[in-house]
C-alpha cells in the first residue's frame, strides 16, 4: 500500500489557516454591524430641512437644446414667409418700402422686357 508524501503539506497549517479565516470573517462582520448601528443612530437624530433640497430650476446658458424642433422650424418658416410676402415701410422719410418677393420679381421681369 502506497502512502502520500507527508512533506508536501502540513495539517496544522490548514487548521490554523481555517481558524484565522473564520476569526477574520467574524471580526469584519462584527465591525460592519457596529458601524451600521452607529450610522443608523446618527441618521435618526439628524434633522433635515426639506427646503434645502428644493431649489429653483436653473436656466442653462445659451445655446439651449430645442424642446420641439419641428414646431420651431414651422414657426421660423411662418415668420420668414410673413416677411417675404407682406408690404411694409423700411424708411418712410426716404420712401423705402418692402414689397412681397413675388411682386418684386414681376417688377424686375417687366423692367427687363421693356
């Protein structure tokens, strides 16, 4: 019958390692439990002012993100169309008038054909 080589490992090292590991885990668990109880006790005694957490929303600096780009695009197009398709005074004292772009193109076409 063959026997294993006794010089490779020592049973006392395994036993002491297991005991050390068990004691270390127990100390860490006890320390964690004590620390949790301390934090819990101090958190219960603390008075929290709710107004400290409620702040007015800050408006970010320009340029801001568009919330509704499609609506912004349509609004811009309406403004541009209103500018291009209406009559208005630019400078009354000098007699400068803004006329719709379609009418301006007609006048230019009539002027070139004469």
